[in-house]
């Protein structure tokens, strides 16, 4: 179970890094919607787009990536605790 916990935690952390790259990419002059990094947008945009539809319009501020980061962070913590509890129950 420890291996599954580490894999899940690592994948969710990687996804959080991709969201950060998608969010800060234009500020660093990285083209994350086309070219060599287009795969970043294809991986992160489905979640960010869904969250943008749910969030209220805030003018020029885009809180979609921030909400996606918080959501993935919450899922990462919750899944870690669930897998730890499952591992503890299996060892008893």
C-alpha cells in the first residue's frame, strides 16, 4: 500500500506542477497552448475550464488555475489519508 500511496501522491504533485506551469507560463514567455508544450494545456485545461464555469466572473482575474490547485491539493491530502487508513486496516 505504501507504494500506491507514493505513486498517487507523486502523480497529484506532478499535476499540480503542470497547473502552475500552465498558469505562469505566459508570464515566463512559455507558449503552453501551442508548440512543444501544448500537451500541458491539453492535460490541465479540462479541469481549469470546468472550474472557470463554476466560479463567478472576477473581471480580468482568472481564479481557475488557483481553484484547480486547491482542489488537487485537497484531493492529494484526502487520498493520502484514505490510503494510509486502508494500509493500517490491512496490517491489523
